[in-house]
């Protein structure tokens, strides 16, 4: 009986470790989104500096790109929360 309890505890510990690793990998999506948002913002500032008359079009295109990048980060966060709390 004691070995059965030990085996169950080991299984629970490894399951929790795998969940933590999977959640960490899913959250890495946020890192990629942050880097891409920084690069996109920098390029938009450069483009506005080169052509100030196109600032409105550049701004709207930038906002759409930032929305898509942020959605990627939110998907990673939601997947990591599902892995930890549901699975």
C-alpha cells in the first residue's frame, strides 16, 4: 500500500512538472509578441519621420499590426492558464 501511495505522489509531482514546463513554453509567445511590437513601433516612427504626411496611414497600419501581435500573446497566456488549471 505504501508503494502505491509513493507511486501516486511521484505521478502527481511529474504531472505538475510537465504542466509547469508546458505553461512556460506557452508563455514564451508573449516574449515574441513583445519583441515584434517594439520593432514595429520603431519602424513606424522611422516611417513617420521620413514621410510626415503619411502619418495617419502609418498609424492605422501600426495599430492593426499591434493588435495581431497582442492577440498572439493573449493566446499564449490563455493556453498556459488552461494547461495549469484545467488539464
